[in-house]
C-alpha cells in the first residue's frame, strides 16, 4: 500500500482516535458542532463500506468539571471518579451524533488485559468484530474507573493502536493537535520540516519526537510514535492528522497534510506471526487426517477433527496442532479451555451447546487465529 491521494481507497477496517482537547472544551463541555462534523465524515465512510471503530478520550475532561474538581491536578481515585462521571456523557454524545446519521454506536471499555493478554483478547476481538459486522461503530475508551495506575494504558494513543491490532484494522488515524511528525517541534523551531511518510521507526525518526510535552491531554509525539510501533508491528498503516478542524477525515481526502507510517505486511500476516511466535504453547491437540487436510486448505479447526487434547490451557491460549504422527501442523488460539475441548472433541459443532451447557464458537480454532507451520513468521 502506498500513501495515495485518496487515502481510504484501500481501507476496509479503520480505527479513528480523538483526543480530549478536540472533543471537550476548556470548561468541560462537549464540542458538539465539531463532533457532528466528524460524525458526518464517519457516516460517509461507513456508507462507503468501511468498518470504523472510534477510540475517544474525554471522560476525565468532562467529569472533572461535573464533580467540581475544575482544572487542578487529580489524584488517581479522583481521576477514576471523573472518568466514571464523564464517560456517560461522552458515550451519549457519540451515540447521539452517530444516531442522527443512521449509525448505531456501541460503548466498549477496555483494559490492557483485554487487548494484550491472549486469554482476554479473543473476547474483546469477537465483540468488536460482531459490532462492525452489524454496521455499528464501537465507541471505545479505557475502562479508567477500574484500571489502576500500574495496569493502565494511560494514554489513548496506545489504546487505539492496541485496538487496531486486536481488530486487525488496516488503518489507524490519530486525530491530533498537529498535522503530523516534524523534524523538530514546530512550535519552537520554525525550520522544522513536515515528514509525509515514515517507512521505518529509525533512531532518527524517534529523536524527532523530542521530549513528552505536558499538557491538557496525555499524548504527545512520544506516545504517538509508541502507537506507531504497535500499529506497524500489527501490519496497520497509521496516520497522524490534524483534528482541530471541521471534517478532519474528509480533509485528508482533499489532500490535507498528514504523516503516514507505512507497515511492511498486512494485518492478517502480522496476526499469524504474533500467534506463531508463542514461545511456549500451553498444550496441543492431535487432529485426524481429514482435519489436517482441511487446515492445509486454509479452513478452521472444528472439534469434530480432534482426536486427543494434551495439557491444560484456557480459552485464548496458544496451542499446537499436531498430526497423528506428532508433527506440528500449526499453532493457534484455542476458543475453548482444555477441559471443554476434551468434552467436545470428535463431536459435531451443533452438539457443543448440549455438551457444554453454553453456546460457544463452532470452531475450536478459527482460521484467523491459526498460523500454519511454514506460514508467516515460521
Ligand atoms: N481515557 C482518558 C479519558 O477518556 C483519556 C486518556 C488520553 O487522553 O489519552 O479521559
């Protein structure tokens, strides 16, 4: 993919992140007129068939005023209380803005575990995929109310990149207070030059971010480059674009300045590499010849094809898939724990609900969660 004049031509699934300073004014009020214009852009792109998830900050910035904390620095529990308060208003404003354009919004609150730990990852991935499939727009923020300092993303740039990775998005746009990466901070250096495209995060590029700048929102250029590292590793193109203008996404289509960070591979191949790179799979399943042949044709692994389940693992853990001779055919994320996998091995997917007492996935390992031996990263 190259950075085209029509930047969304090849986009199928996109994450758009907006910072607090864009969506909330200095007095803690939602900037509705701006939000409406962004919702206009999202509606245009969704109607074109692009799946969009929004990562939105602003909960703390709204809630701090509602609780009377004002502008002052907040202790962690005050921040959490502010987030709990502001999130209601934030999600409502989004749902209303999208709803007025015929689009259903759905709130998703995440902690790092939901996107980074494999065990939790399948749940959040499946929910977001289902929403996108239903043409809804997930409105995502960090679950600040329960995430404590040590286990927080802390900034929504990183959260947005993790969401892009989790959802196998091909494009991530960080709407920011600046229209991209410059060779130096353009606020203090008039000779700073804009960089339109970054192919690799070299030490030179990282040095351009300078020091983290304290300000109204937590993300500066340093956190944006951190997000770029995650996105590129996930095969996702990332753009840093100016958010402080009306219709910021359409502006990109009209050639507005942006810095594109271009990945080498695709989200699918990056995901398979990530799965393949599991150092210590938690267990394994032995499959029959029919299932082995189906896997090599790119199909999912169904419980019916499994003859033995080895080891102890949880839903979402990476396991090995072996043929009857013990050769490793693939690695994949199991949709069932070892105990449940034993209960359904050799059985038809239609019997799962009766055997387990709940209606799980039809596949033991979905093909998107399978990395074949000899495939990417192997
Ligand atoms: N999750 C925080 C909020 O909604 C914002 C974090 C950030 O600005 O990066 O208030």
